[in-house]
C-alpha cells in the first residue's frame, strides 16, 4: 500500500482523538492491524472496502485518504457566520467559570425558544452559545438533586 494513505489514515485518526486500539475496534480489527495499515505493510493493493470503511469511521470523504492535498469545501458547505458561535460552544471545552443559576438558565432557554419560534435567528445565534456553555457547566457542577434539572436545560438548548 502507498504509505501516503497510511500516513493520512494516521493523521485523521489522531485528529479524531482515536488511539490505534480505538480505531481498530471501530474497524473490527486489532491494534496490530492498524499499525500495519498505517505503516504501509498491510496490503500492497488495499481493498476499496477497507478505505471506504476507514473514511466512514473517520467521518471524512474518501478523497481525503486518496490525495495529499486537502480538497476545497463545496460551495455553500461553510456554515454561516451566525452558526459559528453555536458550533464553537458545542465543540469547545467550557471556560472554568462559575455557572449561572439554574433559574437564570431556564429563563434564557425560554427566551431562546421564543426567539426561534419568532424566526429571530440572529438573536438566537447571539444568545444560544452562552446558554449552551452555561447549561453544560451547570449540569457538570450541579448537586445530585439538581442535576436532572440542569441536564434538561442543556438537552433542550442543544436540540
């Protein structure tokens, strides 16, 4: 196998936070198999089904494994600027600050729901990221009796 494909698999595996063992399990193989695949010793002519499965597991287009350069994203595939704050809130670790009170979070959730229903998407895009972060912090730091209420706000704000 072209070691370039193996290098690209290793690159994307690491970007997704998978160990070789994790990736092997997702592929239905062993860590040793992954080491051989990434090192280029697995097969001289890899089966397309292996590459398709690897691309699916890594959540990338198959082309990312076959070519060295990163393809340009298709037109319209970049999220609108208003959505980037929500995306960052969902995928970034929360800042280490004191979470807002549960009653405050619940009021902000109602406000965001009303903004959504009224099609005020710019207001929603402005308010939702901090609500998601605050609800996540509250859910993680809530006392045992209040945890379900905080998790309900988090669930509603991300759905």
